[in-house]
C-alpha cells in the first residue's frame, strides 16, 4: 500500500489547480460578476472549437482589445470552459471553428437605471446544434424565451417538412442545402446553410421552420426589404444578466 505523503498531497492539489486553469480562458484580471460566457460541451466524444472575434474598438478591459480575429476557444468532450470576455466586450463566438452557428454578444449595455446584455444567433454562415442563453435561466427583458439558436437543427427542420407540398420539397432538395425524401412521409436527413443559400432556403429555415436564429444578410445591413429581413431583426435579444451559456450538443 502506498503511503499518503506531503508530495502526494501537493501533486493532487496541483492537478486540481491545473484543471481549473485549463477550464478558464479570456482576460486574466476579471472582476467578480463581470461578463462571462460559459462554453458548455455536452458531447461525450466530440471536441468543440469556437472561432472568436472581437470588435476593433473594444476597450483595454475587454479580451483581445483592439484585435479582430482572436485565438480559437477549444472545449473538450464533457468540459465547460469559463470564458471571461472582460468589461465592454463586443464580439462573436462561432461554432465549428467558424463554420457553424455564430453568436454575437454585446456587453456594453449600460443605460440609466438598467443594464442589458445584447446577443443573437446567426446562421447566415453555417449552422450547428448550438444554443446561447442566460446562465440563470431568465427570460428576455421583454418577457420572451431567451434561448437563441437550435439544439437540434435537423429535428427543427423536420418538424416543418411535411407541411410543404411535394413540389416545394423537391425544389428545396434540389438546392443541395437540404437532403432527404419528399411526400407526406418524407424525412430530412441533412440540413446546411451558408452565405450562398438562396431565398427559398432562407425562407424555409427562417419563416416556415421558424429557427431561433437569423439567416438573412439583409438584417445585418439594416435593410427591411422583406418579411424575412423583418423576422431576422426580431432575433436581437437582451437580458439583465452578464453571464451567458453557449451550449454545444
């Protein structure tokens, strides 16, 4: 039997400290109660990597101040990373290292008498089974549900698929952004999104399947030229907490 020595205790303590350091990223001198994003990986096998971007005008208190493209954030299977973005951070975390759902966050929401954290989910550049919402489970300030993004994009698309006639189903399959079969018993087996997706694809995800995300570039440019653009602008959300969860499934 091995004896429990002082060196054993030190080794155990060091291992715990190392794990804590490994699970914390972002600014080193973060303040208690400051802006925090928990990157949660629920997969037991897949490593999740997020492309991280910051506004060029982010203040010195923010992570990566003055830089646009920042080092990617890696979250191992089953791990939660506490990412301290720092006071005044505006930026984005994009799943699949830039090819999945993109989550924009704004921690400059101070206003007289009320603080707001602004955020949204964007599938214009890609989609993934990832969500963003307040860590405390609160609703939005306007009282609506506060979880942006989709936990299961394929399931959400399938929930609306059989509401379409066969002709429309086939047109969507012909785009290559949706895969599956047509008819009243038709089933989707794959869904995809990128900037080149046409209006039919965008309309399906945004207005028919009602994804909790925007997928239309017109919203980014501030254009209100269609129902799709108006729907997209509905996904700029706000909550009172400074702690958000980005959860990958």
